[in-house]
């Protein structure tokens, strides 16, 4: 069975969100209460999308949906990096 790794990803992403909160707060001068809302909104969004995407994964195949999700995250990361480089170049 191909299960242990995908089940641990939400835990690591939640930890990464909490690690990213202090730099976000410093960059945008946000207080601790609003940072708490950021973490809560991330968990709420992850919870809302878990059920429908879990059902899609049951129908289409868990490995395929997992790989598609990783490719989407990779594509968004590359797009973010390109935007960041363009803003740095033209600023």
C-alpha cells in the first residue's frame, strides 16, 4: 500500500505555516491576533478541501491525485519565484 507519506503531509504543511508566521508578521506589521487568523484560515481551508478531494482520490486513484496536487504546488511555487525575480529585476 502507498499510504504513509501522503498522510504526513498536512502535518508538515501546518508546521511550515506556523514557522512562516513570524516573518509574515514582521514583513506586514501584523499583530499576533491577526496571525492567529491566518493559521486558522489555513486549517479551515485544508479541512474544507480534504473531503471532496478525498472522494475524488477514491474515484480516480490516490496516487494520481497526490501527484497532481504536488505538480500544482510546484507550478505555483515556480510562478511565485518568476514573479519575485521579475519584481526584483524591474524595481
